[in-house]
């Protein structure tokens, strides 16, 4: 008998990877308020009664709570909606997992740190700067302090799912390239660690199967910057000599991206390394695989 996982908030880029990596090994029920694939059904996990009813009816062995608002500017403009979605819904998940006595997975973020350090390990104390970061950190704390058994896994700069669902940095660059832009303006004062969704899902599975409960940083290997990622992307696409990269400070985009962002979101997978269970590959290798699989015919 396959074990069962209820995955709430599975309609985004991370959910696509979890579905792909887990569907053959586990029996899944994948839900989201945006039913954008035939393997999804509807749930607004902010509705505790409906969330509880659906999970209890499915009777899973694990509850995965993936979804969140991740647009920082939206979060700053809509704090109440953000806390309902990113924080209160997490409390709902903890209540349900504890009632059923099953482990809970919650996805946290490198964005909960203030960036005053160059590099953060699993035990560094977060200091969130804005509404998004605060909403995620409060959710993280509630899980750690209240869930009976849990995995809290902190992701970095997420990449995955291709043009259909990727709303992050790589897709924003790819869209500009598809639109024929010959010069890209890239910030040179933001550091972090890319995180490939499929590597992330695989590493979560290893923790799950070994029952290594707790809180983990989970990012690709190799710390980098936004500018370095753009350089590597053009290299993979063989566009180094075709497209110009111009380095700018964050102030260049301050009207569009006005929400506070830490200067460094670099994470170190210290606990995964100590447990000898870190399968997160170097970000350059993961980026190349991602582009080759998901963007094969995108620019042409």
C-alpha cells in the first residue's frame, strides 16, 4: 500500500515539482484555490472547516502545506490578506496535522533574514524586514512551536515549472529575451542562493523517509548574486555576445520593487550536511537542467 499525502496549495511552481516527484511513489490529493491542472482540485486553505473536512476524508499519512503569496509588493499593499494566506492558514494546517497525528511539511524562505550577515545557517535567528517575510516567519515559528511532528524547509530564490508557472527571476529574464531585449538591467547588490524545485522536492522526500523531523535550510549549492545568475543564464543560452548585461543598484527598480529586500539571502544547508543527506546540486548545474527541460523551444 502506498502512503498518502494531502498537498495543499499545490498549484504553483513548487507544487508542480512535488507532484512530479511524488506521484508514482505516493497516493496524492493535490489542491489549490487556482485549479490550473487536471491533477488539482479546489481548496481555499484559509477555510479551516473545509480544509479539515477534506484532509480528514482523504486520511493521509502526511500533510504538505505549500501555498503562499510570494509577491512582496502585493503583500505590502495587502497585509491582512497576506497574513490570512501565509500565516493563519499555517495555523489551520498545524491544527489538522495534530488532530490526525500526522507530520506536517511547511515551506519557509530565506527572505526571513535581514541580510546583515553574508551567510545564514539553520540556527541563525531571523529578522524579517517586510510583510511577506514577517508572515512567513510567523508561520514558521507557529509550526516549530506547536506541531507534533514537522518539517520546515527554507527555500532560496526559487526556480522551476517553466513559463507557465514560474513568476520569479529566471522567467522574468526569459520573457525579456523572448521579447527581443538586447540589454538587461540586473541588480548587483542582492545576494542569495537559487533553489531548484525538483531538487528541493527530492530532498524533502529523503527527510520524510528517514523521519528526520525539524527545521532545515534547503537551497542549491554555491552562493551567488542576481547578476551572476543572469551571466550564467546567458552563457547557457549562448547569448553572451548577443545580449548586454548592465549592472544597476536596487534603486533603479525602486518604483516597481518597493518592498524591503535583504541584501543577502544566502543560506547554508548545515543540518543537511551534518546528517549527510544533502542532495541539493550546485545552482549552475540545476539552472542548466531547468533551462534545457522547460525552455527548450521558448525563445524560438
